[in-house]
C-alpha cells in the first residue's frame, strides 16, 4: 500500500517470498471496492483480489493448475477486458 511517498509505502502481503522470482503483480484493475491483479505465488501466475488488507488479499481462482499458471494473453484479456473465465461472481464478492 502506498500514499505515494517512500515513508508511506508498506508491504500489504507477501504473496511469493522467493527472493529470485517474487510475485510479480501486474494488470491491476479496480472492481468495486477490490483490486484485481495477477500474481505468482510460486504455483504460476493466477488471478488475485485485494480489499487493501492482508487477510483480504487472496487468490480468486486457480485457472491453470500446476506451476505454469495463466498465459500472458489470458492475463491481458482477463484484466483489460474484465473477462474472468471459470470464475463465479461469488468468488469476487467474498
């Protein structure tokens, strides 16, 4: 989270503690009071959402089981077009 300053910037949640890879959050998109994004928790890039709290930052759905995760083209379609295949509305509103 950040207020735009170095002093006001803190880690919200450590999604992937790997020092060599990290979670690489990308494709951020607002949805109501939540933020959707894709990140890699060590099992591939998948869709996540956050309400701005540690407990409220969760993986929405594991679209591609295993370590490969979703592809870059799926990533772009999901976040730029608001397209969430195989994802129930209740997954997003919890």
